[in-house]
């Protein structure tokens, strides 16, 4: 298990470019580790004289940057002394002009002076190992970098500030104190220690269950904002499915023609709908056909239908219901996710009787994908299905990924077993065994105790330089 402890003093000093690859105004080379200052002094000479290590920390200074004793650029440098740095180690950040070749030469100079290349997410990994931030905070940082909406920025920002970690810590301490009180009484019966009665322990467990349930429920919000909802746009050919995709995206991404069957495969796109993300699959028209290629497209459409967490069933409102519409309705009756009936082509008149399909649609919305009428109403309805009301991220902890959710659910399961044991007449120490397992699961939420493989997998998703 990984424990929160300072890294060994003999850890390597690493360096990487922390700004995006490419031509730009400036580039930042980050150097971190026990010899960060000494290495930086070999390639950066302050314009004010002296050496970098003698200057005040946390203040930028101008100077010359060297490669093999040749001055190649002028730039800025700042020293962050341990433990008051992002990684918790001595760290130096050198800013140079952002040419691709020049940036690589400055980085190469750091290597020639004694640094080694940093791995993916190594700076943040060191911050975690040095106790500067919890694992959920580290995951929030990559979410912040990858955010595709303002809601994603708000959610990731709250996670980076430790909102989820504090919520998990609160539950952890509640259960830990209950377990330690029970075991202390059993181990030291002559010390006049107060034992928690079964009812008192059940009260503590009930509080933990309520808090764990709230965290588990929050995952639907976190997933809708961060990962996105799997959404399938389905319907018979030529109902305007691709036009609807283009209208939701605000650009002509899918080919649109008056020829039925233009879309022959599943086209997948990610689009922001208000505060949530939709991972949309624009499917081939579901219909009977002798064309082998179209048959494959229809089969893939049906698979997308079964995998979806939201279905937008598109109907041509300007025409009466057809056999293909009724065939689609049969498929829709077997799904468990929300199904929104989108009655398209409102700009040319509506004659369809959608109620005749007998499908319990979540809602029915009339739109014109061509003109955009009704599309904003559809967006609002979709957002409301998965994200109702405003969220105060300063007080509301949100689970944002499957790893965190699994740990919360495991803790919830063991807490429920402990309560069941007490209600079944077992003693507090028996219930305590499950509570200990719940504590182990909670410790995984923020990395208090987690395997090295899990840590490596998380930071592998980071870019080099962060």
C-alpha cells in the first residue's frame, strides 16, 4: 500500500517542459528534486549577479540561459524551496522564448547539467507522495486540464481544493472513532473505558450510511459533467438524425442529404449540453434493407441503442407514422434509460400522432433541426434529466470517477453489513470487523492506502510536465 510520506532524499531530480508543445510566446521548463537549484545554476545566470540559489525564493529574476556554456536565450527563473512548492521538493521554473527548437535545447541543457526526464504526471505524483495533496485532488487536477465546460472547471476546481477528500475524511474519522472505542473497551476492560452500546454504534453507522449514500449519488452528477452521458440518436432513415446532431453541436459535423440512408455507420461526437457532456452516437437509420452494408449499420445502431444512457428517438413530424416507426417503438420499449421523442421538421408542419406508438417517452419535444427552433428547449430538457438545480461546490462533495465510486460503494457495503450484524444480535467487536474493511475502502478514496499499480495508472493519464 502507498502511504503518505516524504520521498527519500536521494530521489532523482527531474525536468520537463510544462507548457504545451509547439511555437508560442514563452515556454516553461520545470526542474524538481534535491538538486534542482544546483542544476539550474549551471544553465541560468541571474542578470543581477550572483547565483540563483542565493536569491530570495518565490521571486522571478531575469537572466541568461546557457547551453554548453553558450548563451542561447534570456528569460526568467523562479526558485520554490521545499516544502513550499508544488511537489514539496526544491523546484525551479525557467521561462524561455517559446520556439520549439529553443525549448528543447533549454530542456536538453537541464539534462546535460544533471536532471533526468520526468515521466507522465511525475510532478503531481511527487506532490501526492510528499503529502502536498490527496489522490482525489490529483485526479481533479487532470480533470481541470481536460475540462470542456465551465461546469467541468467548477467541479474540478472544487476537487482540487480537497472537497471530496474532506468528505471522505469526515466519514473515516466517524467510523474510526467508533471502532477504536469498541476495541479499547474490549482490550482494556479494567481501565474504566466507556463502551459504545449496540444502539449507539448503530447511530454512528446510520450517520456514515447517510453520508456514503450522498457521495454515491453524487457520481451521476460527476460522470455527467466529466465523462459524459452515452447518448444514441435513433430513428428511421431521413428523419433528420444527422441534422439534429449538427444542431446540437452548432456545426456541420455530419453529412446531411435528402437521400435516405446517407448515414451508414455510427458517428460518435462529444458535445456540451448546458452543464453536462453528451457522448452522442448518430446512428444509421433503423429499417429493413437488403443492402449488406446498410444491414451492418443497422446492427451497430441497435448495439448503440442497448448501450445508451439516453436515447433521442427522432421522428419526422411532417409525415404519418410508418411501419418502421412502430418497429423502432418495439425496440424502445425494452430499454431502461430515459427516452426523449424528438418530433423533427416542425418548420414544415406536424401531422404525426406520437401517442399512437404506445411508448412511455420521458418527454416529447418538437424541433426543427434545420432552423434550430426548439433545439434550446431540447438542450434544457436533457440537462435537467441528469443535473437538476445549482450545485454549491464549496460544500457539496462530488465523486467524479469510477475508482472513487467503487471505493465509496465498497465502504457502504461493509457499513451495511456491520449494521446487519448488530441488528442480528452479534456483539460490537463482530460488527467492528466490517467497519475496519469500510475504513480500508474509504482510505482508498483519497489515497491514504492504495496500491502502487493504481497510483501509477492514475498518473500515467497525465501529460509530461504536470
